[in-house]
C-alpha cells in the first residue's frame, strides 16, 4: 500500500482537518472569511463522516475537513475522508497520530480487485513528516493487506499448495529456512491428525515450516490454522454456513503476516512458523465421526464431529511447537462460532495461563485500537472432553462454552500454558464500513506485533 503514503512534498500537500461538533465554532475562527462563508453555505455541521472541501482563490482545493460528530476518538474517521477525496497529495492534521492515521488512510483505499477488470487506481496520497512513521505504518499495512488478500482469495487459488507457495516466497524474501511435509510423509513423522483431516482433498495436506533469526535469540513460535476450505466433512455444514469457509485459513494468514512483520522489522527473535494446511473435504477416504486418531503427542482423540477439525490439525502442530521449549507460542485460528456468540465479530478472545502475558496483550489491544479480550481456561470444564474409548474427544459434552472447550483441548498439547496464547479470530468483516470492507480482515495482528516488538526489541 506504499502508493497511498509518502514523505515527499509535505509543505505543498493539501492540509486536512478533523472537526468535532463541539469544536466547530473554534475551527471556523481559524479560517478566512470566504471559507467560513463557504462552510456555512454548504451546511457543514461537523456531523460524523461529513466531508467539506474548502476552495482556494483559483477554484482548486485549499483544504479538506472531516466531521467527527461526538465520536472524537473514533480511529476510523479518516477512512471516510480518504476514500472520498480525489487523487492528490494531502497532509496530516496537526493533532493526528501519524502511524494510526496512515494505517487507516491506506486501508480505506484497499480493494480486493484480483478478479476485477477495473483495478483500484487514482488514490489519494497521505504525506507524513517522518520517515520512521512511514516505515512503521508500511510494515503493518503490508501485513494487514496480506491477511485480507489471502482470506479473500477463493480456495481454487488458495489451497494447501498455494499457502505453501506464499510461505516459500516470504521465506525467500527474508532469507529464512522453509520446509514442508506433504501427504503420506505426514504419517511417517506422526502428524496423523493433520493427515486425517486433509486426506480426502485432491490438494494434499501438509505441514509448512519457516525458521528465521539468530540461533540464540528468544524462541517465538507461531502456529496458524490453515484449513483452506471447510465443508464440515461428513458432518456437512449447511450451504449458508459453508459460503465463506474460504476464510477458514484466516489463522494461517495472520501468522504469515506476523512472520513477515517480524522479519521486516528485524525483531530479536528466533522465529518458527508452523502452518498445518489442509482442506476438510469429502470423498471415499474422508475421516469419520467415531474414528480414533493417535496424535503427534501420542494422545488418542475420538472424532465426535468432523466439523471440529481445526483443533485436530492444530494439536499436532502445537505439540511439535512445544518440543523445543520456546519462550512464547502464539496460535491463531478461526476456531469456533461460540467465540463470535461471546464476543461478536470484532473482538478477539484469547486464552492463556500467563497473567503477565495476558495483561500485556490487553494493554496493547487498547493502545493499538485492535481489541482483544481474555477468556478463561476454566479447568472444571475439562472433564467434558473425556471419551469413553480414547484419551480425548474433539468436542465438549454439551452445547455450552464451546470456545473454552476448544481452548482446553488445545491446552492439552502444550507443555507450558503460561507461555502459550490461543487467539480465536473471525478474520472477516460482515459489513462494509470505512476502512473495513466486507471480507477478509486482520484482527489482533497489530496488538500482537506491538507486544512482540516491545517485549523482544530489534536485533542489533
């Protein structure tokens, strides 16, 4: 999204203003009489997302203003302005946060146009004063754009092999090590759960791995659910529920974007990224309700429902991640509808036994305006995962607390749950709003990146 941001020509760029209802009269006093009259003649009242273009003496645009209404702290007000201004160069309001404003500005002009004849051109460019603000914003914008693009791409072009190509390209760009285990080789290495979920698809299941950073840096492992399409398996989803299941690799998209941001920033981390990439499809070889799978950890799991496949592919990857005792394991997954019932589509619930870790993430969720909320790993619910004929069942015993039950299932496969965080993301906007178009979306990405950057710093 670098074509929407620059640091060149700041003084010559068209100034932008944010105007609240309460601050309207004071703002008008800063304008020349001709522009005050223009504002009043055009009925500008500073209501939310109301836009006013102020003319200069030659009939061009001297400045532009966006109304805030009474929502002065809404970070997305600049998005409405960005997507409604003509192509040109504009500069930040004096009181704007450069990084957040730049992010919102660029995201306002995002459009998934891969399959459209008419591409997204003629963008309004925001001019920043500081190169550092631009670089920091660009890293985050590139990550968010990557998440949106990957989630929005249909499975015909974003199956397990395509995810592999994306990770391989990112690894090559940053001189990281890339490897993958594909098809029957998963069974050889004991990744039986990943193989079971993905074996029915023509695009073979695989476990993708990326490694980067100095060997003695703190180890951070990311695990992303890469279910590239989820039919529900033999416990088939209804058509309405299946319609947007191309987004079920949203967890993988988030971890790929985080890995890219970590490497682009040069964070002082020994990074490991694991993505179990599968399609949960239907064929004569599909796994069945009642099947028992021996996981990579050795724990046996009875399949109660084939539509609870995400936790099955994650459990092998989490057990592998825990083997080298990293300082931190973060997993991202579009895991449960129960998380949406609890938190709605925009707030990301997360689970961890690490109190300091949870407090830090919650704090960055506020400062980054990227909301997350801690939910409990409530141990008294864990017996609900018991099976009569295996160590665990992949579903809880009842209809309640589904997000917690899924998190408790995953917890079984990590050694130190106080150093592990599970994010149950939606990765999707249900409606079109300024800066947040309907479709794939990054959630908790900025929060986690800020936490990692501030905890581990950059490499010297």
